[in-house]
C-alpha cells in the first residue's frame, strides 16, 4: 500500500531560532504587533510503499532520526495519510508525538 507521510521538524524550545526572530520582526514591521513569538521549521512529505501502517511509520521514523531531523536540536512529528481511490487523502489517527533523535517514546 502507498502511504503519504507528513513530517514536521521543529527546533527544540531551548534552541534559539534566528529565522523565527526574523519572521517575527518582519510581521511587527508590517503592523502585526500582536505576534508574540514565531518558531520556524521544516515540513516534508514522503510517499512510500509499505506493507502496513506500522512498517510505514517505522521507516519514516528511521528516516527522521537519521537524516530529516537533527536529534540534538530538533524534534519531529509524523502523520500518516493514505490516498483514497478518489485521490483524496485520509488521515490516519494516532500521529506520532514530537520526538528528537535517540529519545524514548513510541510511534
């Protein structure tokens, strides 16, 4: 079965975010003074074939730990989607929690 997996990578809260500060400054310059904070991150969509949801989640978790996210400074969250026959995506329940490399917790 083909799975479409969304991976959200964000800096850990204790890590400075220069891009987020720049965006916040730009928003303030445009008059959006109510913005208190901005954190920038990465959004990736991975399409892969796997036998089942567990295998797809496991493969993308390994990708995120090894390549997509830097476990020292970033956390990531995975959401699986299955394309339906009509071409629309169906989100699978139980997205993975935000994780960093090497930290415990199940997917």
